[in-house]
C-alpha cells in the first residue's frame, strides 16, 4: 500500500482524528466529551447517520455549488470559533491608554495559550459577536440557559509582572445600555450621588452618609435607564500592563510606581501628561506630528500660552530644546476631594489620587489577611462580588455569610493593571483589582496599524506591522 493510499484509508483518518480529539479532551479536562467518539466512529466507520443532513443522500458534491459553499461556511465558522476560543484572538486598540507602547488603530493578536484558554461561562452565543448582536445596540448575542463556572485549562505559564494583558473589564458586570459607549455604571452612580450631596450642601439640608446618596442614585439610574447584567466572559475587553501580581504590595508616589518597595522600571514608551508653556506662540503642528502626538491629545490654552500634552521622556527632551518653549513640567494630581468618587477604593478615608496611591496589597489565593472596617473598602468587591459572599457590617463587626469574622482567606489570585499612558488610562487605580477569572490572554504581536489622523495608504504605519509587543 502506497503512502497516498494509507492517507486516504478511512481507518487511518479515523485514527488521526481520534488521537487529536483525545488530546483535546485531555487538555480541557472535561471527560464528558469522550462521548464525542461516538460521532467520530460513525462519521469515519459506520456511517449510520447523515451528518451533512442539508444534502440529499448520495448526491455528488460537484453537482451543487451552493451546498459546497454551505460545507465550507460551516467548517470555517467552527474552525474560527475554536481558534478564537483556544488559540488566538484578534483585538483592536480603541483608546490611547497604552500609548506609546500601543497606539490607537493597532490591530494585534492575543494569545489564549500563554496563560491557558478560559472556557466560556456562556457557551451558547452568536459566532464572532462579543456581547451584542450585529446591527443592534442592546440585543444580547448570547443566552444564559447554560451557565458554566470558571475553568481555565493548561497554558504555557502565568501572568507575569509587566506582561501586557487583555482581560474582561471587572466593573463591566452592570451596564447602562444608553451609556455603554461613554460611561461606566458605577462611576455614573457615584457622580450622581456626589451631585445629590452637593445639592444638600447648597440648600442647607442635613448631610447624609455618602452610602445613602449612592442608594438614591442607584435607584434613580435603575428607574430611568435600561440596565443589563453581563457574565464575566461577555464583559468588555480591556488591555493594560500588569504592574503587580498576586502577593505584591504597591504604592505610587508623585506618579512613580513602587512594587514591593522597589521602583518600577520606566518603559521606553511610557508617558505622562506635561504642562508645556510657550513664549506666546503655538508649536508648529508638524513638530508634534513627528513626535507622534495625536491630534486628539493636543490641548492648547491660548490665555496662558500653555499646552497639555502626553509625553515620553524622549519627547520631553525634544520639547525642552525648542526655542518656542519656555518650560516643561510634569503634571501631578493633588486633588484628594474626589477620591471617594473616582479613585479606588471610593472611600473618604483613603485620600488617594492617580499620582499618589496606596499602599495596597494585591490578593493572593490562599492568603489570609486581618479584616477590619478600616481595610474592608479595599477588599469589599473582592469578597462580595468576585468571590460571591454575603457581607454585612454592624458597627465594627463584619459578618460574612452570617458568621462574625476578623480574617479573610482569598479564593482567587488578583492582579493590578495600569496603562502606559499614566495620566490617560482608566485602569486599576479607578476600579480596583482584576480577578484571575477575568484574564483573557497575552498581547503578542501587531499585524496591522492604522493612523486615524492620516488618509489612504499613508494611514498604514508600516514600521509597526508584524512587530512583537513588549
């Protein structure tokens, strides 16, 4: 028997498919799928069932081009779905939060096998739609008849410090449908609560605890808008740099990140906002274009001859050397009055800003901490939402699932994520930790990059195509 005949032999095909399928079942560790061997045996050996039921039995493939296309389409959808689920997925950078490491318009591939593919919580969904059906604004692309618990199968490693990670947005569990493009539910609720508090101050009403204002704001939002609750795997995808892994302690002083007491490395393309004062004239836009400062990022205040620009260290040096520039100074937010509205953990006892933040311990699975009413705001969402406990506070006493506790043991690992564009990134400083069950994959390489400020072929950033991400 020749090699060609062996390859075409149905028993050889059956053996190859069976081995591949068995290895896949072992990888995902769900041995219920072993019943799938019944299908494989019938498709290759017994042929009792017509698996291509849309064709007439015995019909030759060449006679019907439409059915050929149906065959190809079904195969393509199944193959692409499996590739997206278990191997790689395409992702587009929509905002400037990772500049200049990643730019708006970068199209990249995210590796699912780097940390191990996460099996879907909602396995029944429309192909290639994340959470909303195409051509609609609010129709869910998934059904929740079947809900699966978190499970991650074997990968090549764990999330490491400084990895660039794609994950499901932790605060994206609750969404205001009418504002899903521009606003986040919890942020909207806190801002409205703050407005209610300010109104009471202005008209001389007694000031209530902020939690009371939040309850009023929450009721108003639920009454006035359409609210949807999304499972973990259907929340928006975010991309940030992992700056701290489970067990790390972090702090930010004057914009400088410290991890376990040591300064974080300053990445080459990391940038901060700087105040650039000119000598009365604007900087030539060509100079700013050569420094890759996007048009949307350029703010000029003519009354003070001042620019507000996101700059890398290299661009700071270039601007300081320009004759039109009088001074360049790094921006630092010192306004602690909005800490309980916009900065994690949203509690007036923690007067943190994005530039002066912490100290904060990043939870590690199996680690037990002392739990008090003072540090509870830091881990409240972890205990209540991510780890699904019933929590109640009475005075200085904390009850979890009805039991009085003074300690808590974490059930999952957590990460702290930040954007490289440190003053223009909605990251963990604004909404807290990323649980391990939200991690999607590792950003690997850029396959296409398009500049929205340019036209036609000049839109393509040729130097970024097929470049690895660091």
